[in-house]
C-alpha cells in the first residue's frame, strides 16, 4: 500500500502528535473520571471543555457515552446520598 494512502500516520507524524498532545495539557487541571455505575477509575481528563467520549469500565463493563462536562466535581465538596 502506498504511504500516502496508508490509514496509519508515519512514525515522525505520530511522534509530533504525541509531543503536541503532551504540551497541550500544561497548565490544565487534571481530574479523574469514575464509572457512574460502580465508581471505578476509568480515565483522567484535563481541563473543563465540553467533551463527549465513549468509555468502557473494566470492572462492571459499563459502556456508554459520557459528557465530561457533567462529570465534574468541585474540590472540597463531596456528595453523599442520604441513607
């Protein structure tokens, strides 16, 4: 297959994109995203942009799209449901 028609980026292109991705998170706040069903740590997100991504929990197999804007927590405030 011709390199210009390859679905995969070249090593140099991939390396450039990884470096650019690492640079883009500098100065952004890191936050953990937990499974809404079981609470297992799914991924880390940076910043507070409106991003929708499909996640799969390795523990309970929850597989749904999540709007990361809706899954933010404010430091110092914890939600504990009434028993």
